[in-house]
């Protein structure tokens, strides 16, 4: 079942939601329970969001490509599907998409694994409707704050590091740091996905493409070399290893925004090694 909900009042205007906000966001909802789908869709619409719903995981993956989705709410525990693998597929398909898991599963280990591997937030059923809306707003606000957009000169800035994507040069402060093409591509993948855990397999695809024929351990070696070259010029370690998953570029505490030389930000991900 696929349903697109876009309620309007009797003069064709969108209804104004209780938690407000002038921007209308598109939210894709995946849940095995038709009633839960309908209730969530109505809740989102009353809060001035456009809701697209489906009870079929395969349909949800297709719709992610067909629609400009701003956020996804998903119940991973679907019949005949591995919920953990489903979450990874969503994250690999849309690495930057804010993803809220709403699930009957309350197991601490599963919650932690889900948050590390693909989810941005996790809510156990049953949940408060206003809390869900508050979390939706928080994720959309965070996505807007960390989104990466390219400036005219192609520069991406994270803390003291600046990467010019056109010239493929990295500067830390005023120092030009010499990196190999492979190291530059890896750093670019990390900088374009701030505060996101990227699995080794994800980093390979983002940095070096699907045709890369090396092993995943190459990522570890390249990260070590990259750290050795950039760390002497930094006040703190930007590249964090997440045990059992991969790596992420952690925002420095003193510059908690990723921005571009003329203002911007874009992309994010999480996957599984």
C-alpha cells in the first residue's frame, strides 16, 4: 500500500500545524501497521508536513528515488525483511537523509546498533504524538544546520580545515597540506558527511567509486596516513574511529558548524562495513 497524504482546507490552503514552522517538508513513513501509517500521516499533515506512506519496504526504497524526501520515519521490524539490513539499505541509498526509527523493539543493544549504523533517532512504541513531532522538527533543524552546499570556488570548511573541491587542495589555517589523490578523496568523503558514521564499505564507494578493487583494510591504512599528515596542524583529532562500524569526521568543539567559504553545507551517511 502506498499513500500520499496532502490535506488542505476548504479553500485549498495547507493546514497550519501545532508545532509550526513555515517550511513544508516531505516525510516518508514506512510501517507494517496500516492504522499506524494513517495516524502518523494525519499527525504530520496537521503539523504542515507532506506525508508519503507505504507498508512495503521495497516500495519505500523506490520512493526515496522518486520523491524529494526531507525525512523518513521507519519501523524496521517488517515481515520477511531483516530490519537492520533494511536500515542499512536506506542509509546507503540516502546517506544524508534524517531517519527516525519508531519501533516495538526496546532491546538496548538493538537500539544502540541502530543509532550507530543508520538511525538518527529512535523512539519505542507506543509514543507521544507531540514528542514525535518535536523529534521531527529537531531532525529537520539539525539537517538544515549541517547541510553542505558548495560555494562558487568549491571550498568546504570544517573547523580549521578547508578543502577546495575544484583544485583538490587542503589547507589547515594558512598551511597547504600535501595529500595523495586517494587521501584527498577519502578526506572529501568525510568532510562532506560531518558527524556521520561512515562504514568502510561506504567510504570506499563515496571516495573511490564502485570500481575500486582493493580490500576494505585499505581504508584503515589510508586513514592512518591521513591522520599523520593533518593532525600536526590541528588542535584536536577530527577523524574518529567508531569500533565495529567505521569512521566519522567529528565537528571540532570550537567550531560546531560545517560551512563553506561563502556559507553552506551538504550530504551525510551511515552504513555498515
